[in-house]
C-alpha cells in the first residue's frame, strides 16, 4: 500500500521527464536549417541506431481526455495530401542519413493511426524497408483505436510489417467511455487479440488504460484491470490522467462531468499495481507493466531500459529519433526539433521542398549529462555515478557537479524510505517507485531553478 503521509509530502507538480529539457524550453529560433545541420551531424552521434516516429494526426472522434496533438478527420483530399507530404518529408530527411546505420524502431502514433487507409501505412513502411537496413527483430509498433479495427484492416497492418500493436482501451466501463466521448471497441478485445496473433505468434499486443477519468472509481477501475489480466496481453500501460486544460482546451469538458478526487485516484493506482504485480506482471517504470518473458522485463532486470517520447524501450532498440508529420518531435543526441502543428502549412511547405521545423532546442553539454542521469534513474531506478561517467567520458564527481546533487536532500529521501544512498550510487527502493520523479527533480538544475508548471506524480 502507498504511504499516505509520503504521498501528501511528495505529490506535488514535477516534470514527467519524457524528455530533458522538457518541450517548454523549445524556441522558435530553431528552424529548418538548424535541424538539417543536426541531421547531418547526427550520423556521427550516438546511439548509431535509427528510431523513426510517424505522426498520424487524424481522429474519427475527439476524446475529451486527450492531451495529444490530434485533429478531427478531414476530407479525403486532405488526408491524401498529408500522406504524400509524409512520404516526401521522409525522403528529404532520410537522404541525409548514413545508410550503414540501422533502424531499430518504428513507431506510429497520433491521433489515430488506424483512422487512415491501411494502404498509406503500408506504403510508408515499404519505403523505410527499402531505404534502410534493420537490426534483428526490430520493433515496428502502431497505436490503434480498437473501436475502428476490422479483420481486413488488421490483416493489412500485419502485412505491412507491424509486430507490436498498442490497443487504446482506456477503460472497459462504457459509462466512463461515454463520459470522455470515446467509442467502445467494435468487437470483443479478446477476438481482436486472437486475430492479431493468429499465425503470427511473434506479434505483441499492449493494452493501454487511463486512470483518473470521470466516472472512474477504485472499484470499477480494478474490474477493468482484472478483465485486462484475463486477456493476457504482453504489456499493459496505466497512464495517470494529466489534467492540463491550459495545454489541451478540450479537457475542460471533463470538468463539467467531474474528475475523481485525488484520494480516489491514488486508490486506482494502488488497485491496478496490486492486481498486476500479483498476476505475473512486472512493474516497468512509472506506468508500464510487462509479462515475465517480455523484453522490457528482461531489460529492467539487466538495467538496460531506455525511454523516449514513444514510451519505454530497451537499449537494444534505442535509436536517435527522427520524427515525421505534424507536431512530430525528433530526439537526436544533441538536439530536439518539432514540426509545425498546422496540417495545411505542413502540406504546403513540404510540397515546396521545405521542412516545417518551427521550434527546437540544442542541448548544452551540461544538459546532455543531466539528461543521461535522469533517464537512467527514470528507467533503471538507479544512478551508478561512475557508470554514467564512463559512458559520457567524465569522472563521477564531474557528473555530480553538473546536477544539483544535494546530499542533505537525498538523505531526506533515504530517511523517508524512497532511496538507498551511497557515494557511488542512488537506488530507488520498491516503496520509492511512485516518487521517482521527485528524486529526479532534485537533481535537475532547471526544476530547482523554479520550473513548476507540471503535473503531479499521481
């Protein structure tokens, strides 16, 4: 059970640390020319592997909880033009990448990637397959809305080479789905999963859920998770709903229905964590769970986890991320770059042979170090100072000096049972997993300088 006294003490806004520095540091002084130079330079940066993100922004229906960069599905002509622009952008950028580098990961997100014709996705994958070499067993993943999956579409997606499907269930309770304006799955989820794995045992299926939504209680969310466990997915994700209406205005609609109280949301987390860990799933980081044989579980045990904007992955599949499509954020070793949010501007500029980078950020040497420290903590629940130093070419003391390493504050975390501490290492305890973002924030010069506009851990 969660220590309520600690939760009251530490449940205050901290960064989610899906990137470092966070996206609010991006500046519009970073445009296409700087991004192209970074793409050229990235051929000499590490990791050498290539990760590709494809953003499909369209949704057949807008969910009120959504904080993603999504847009209502537009007329066929716009979708066609967007697809052609995607192909063109991919060719423009990948022509500058060293073809001796290998692709380790492809991820389609949105929006709703399965809202567009499957032939479009097949064409993009065929282009990537013909352009690059791939590592053995690369991860080729797609997020899908089960409300719109059909047998025909799933057949096409499997033929396109996808080997991981993330089904956005969010909740099995139809009252909850109605409250957040989301359609229920078009057919039983068990049938969808069985068809995806039929004749393709290598295909992995994730089920994604959100807790903290209107109409949810600890009791009915536990029932949802129990149903999910019975389906035996390879992974489950239980995202904590982040209510940020200043970022996503559509979320204000949920305030009219009413969000669950903070204590009830905590109970949802507790219920899901207990059920999943008691039924053969390993907790991975903040919000993922994987079965015993999953690559994430093995990587966690071997301290080989990594995370990018697409979620948790392993060091084996880690690559510099080249993002395509509106709002896509590329995550290169020394640079972040984000595309325009306007679909019309994206199509027009790409058709003119121009990239649509509207903002980005070049990391300082210190930020590269801090990013590695925070990523290691968030993913592998530990910081071994000399290990990070060896990877980056610094001493342990130099690594510490680039963070806001504060022995007194860290000793307080240790006294509260959140970490175990030595000169050589910080180790998150089992009871401290919920507060890992707080520990990361204590080492972060940016957060310690007063950045506070973030969501709470729970």
